[in-house]
C-alpha cells in the first residue's frame, strides 16, 4: 500500500530523523491503543517500507535502531 497505508489509516507524523519518519496510528481495539510505524528506505533498491515498532519508541532514529 505504501503511502496510501498512512493516509488510509489516518496516521500522524510524530518524528522525523535522518534515517526515517515515525508515524502513529490510534487503534482503540488494540491492547497498546496505538501502533507506531517507521518509514525507511532500502539503500540497495530505493524501495520504501513501513515497519511496525513498539509503541514506547519516541523517535525515528530509535525506531530504525530497534529494527
């Protein structure tokens, strides 16, 4: 889905770093109540991915390091 995923789910950008962007999606039926995704670019193919990270992560840099 790419960028359409973020728009469809109503995600909000919460942090931008040099290696990615961190988004948050409200999920009222999820035990964590939110889902966080970091948008990263594969350096070898230039493809972009959204990877789910734990909700306690606060920055895009921290999210990339976690992955």
